[in-house]
C-alpha cells in the first residue's frame, strides 16, 4: 500500500489592518495683546498760585518752617531723600541738585503763605514732599474745604436736632460724661442749654455718646456712687455696698470701672442690684 503523504496545513499570516484616525485640528487660542498703557506723566502738576495756612487757626506774626535737613521717604527708591528749599535749583531733592545751593527761608506771615505760580519747586516741596504737611500746615483747597465744612454743618444740624429730642435722663448722662459731677448741681434748663452747646461744639462726640448703649447705666452707677449708695474702692477695682461694705463686683483688669459696672448691671445678679439701687434713688 502506498503511503499517503501527510497534508501539511499552512497557516496564512494574519495581516493586521492599520486604521488611521485623523485627529481634529485644535486651533491655539488667540492671545489678545493689549496695547501698552501710556505711563502717567510725573510732571502732571497744575501751574497756579497756591496758599498754605497753619493748622489750628494759628496766626503768629511770623512762623519759619524748617526747609532744610528734612527728609522724604521715596517709596519707589526705598530710602529717605533729603529736601532743601533753594532759589537756584530745579528740584527740592538734594541728591538731584547741581552746583552751589542757595537756601531760602519758608516763612508764614499771620498764619498764611502764598507761593506764586512760577515757584513750582517750592510748591511741590510744600504740597508733595514736606513731612510737616498736614501736621503743621495745609494747602488751602476751596473745594475740599467747602466739602469738609458742609459735612461738619450737616453733622451739627443732626446733633442739635437729636439734642432737642432726648429726655432729661439721657441729657444728664451725656453731660456727666462731658463735665463730670458738676451736672448734679445744674437745673434742667441749665442742663438743656449746655447740652445744646455741647452738641453744637462737638457734634461727632455728642452723637457717639447718644448711640452708646451703656451711657445711661454708667450715669446710673456714677449717681449711686456720688450718693454713697455704693462705693468704689480707692484703687478703683471693687464696688461694694455703701451701708454694709459687702462686695458687689470686681472690676476686670484694664477696664474703666463705670463701664464695667454698666456691663455688670446687665447680668442676672447685676439686675437685682440695679433694681435695689433704683428704689433708693427714687
């Protein structure tokens, strides 16, 4: 028998298909280039006559402002720069001066100093750089001054209106904070008159006292102390009964005694003592 040849199986190679995936084109975000801002000019200075006046309504016949050996801290440079007022330089800064330096005094007459428009170096020294600007003197600015005066007048009107509406107990409490124990000897008309004068003279302080929740309680505690119903120790650290000497409360460290007493009157124990004192005052 003839042997049959073995059939050999030949495996066909597997051809892998390569699939090309086209990636979508992503456009780079457009960066907007902003035009460069023009730098502000350092010499943006209004040329005009300027007047300066001493603060506090001071009007001496003559007052000489120190115009040499003073310093201005330059934020950009990070150090102090010496200032001088001269008649032959184009800058008040010593480190920018060239040649000799002829000093000139800065003198206020009757509390004012007017600097003409052609002396811009002195004007800048006084308005921008001098360390005593706003402390010893100020530049006269009509618009700014009018706004400040208007604010004060409106505050004064509000204070006077409030003063006419508050009751006598509140008036006594406010005036006691201002003038002390003398208020106990004043009649109601004297008290009302002085209250109105106080509101007119110091409107901001007056309105602050009116809005203080504890001022009535402080006044209550002061009256009780003046009438010896309660006592405050000499070191102002302890309140006690005037009749028995029994301690009522200890004033916390670094607090005003009557402010602390006013706060204590709001506690449960303090409210009982407050009622007891109120009966004795009436």
